[in-house]
């Protein structure tokens, strides 16, 4: 069994680290820009923009985090 330290000592390329950081930070900044999506219109089946936008980004964030985890684990 490989110890945690041996696993941590494996090097990741700087490009992969940057890609992982971007994939993790994009959803953070999108949620942080609250005033840009604090709207009522447009609605989808009575669901205001505020709610469906957040729900959409929840799925997008999950996909982005999964890709980041895959890149991290692929070392």
C-alpha cells in the first residue's frame, strides 16, 4: 500500500495545476457575482432566473469539480 506522503510527492505539471485551479475557481467566482443573477426575469415554467441559474451552475460546477478531481488523480 502506498503511503500518503509517497502519493503527495508525485509531481503534477504546472499546466495541470493551473487547469485544476481554474476549474475549481470558476464556479466560486460565478456564485460570488451575486448581483449579476439576482433577477426575476426570464422565467422558465414560473421558476425565476435566480433559481434556475443557480441550479444550472450547480450541475456545471459538479462537472467541473469532477474534471478537476480526475486531473488531480491522474498524476
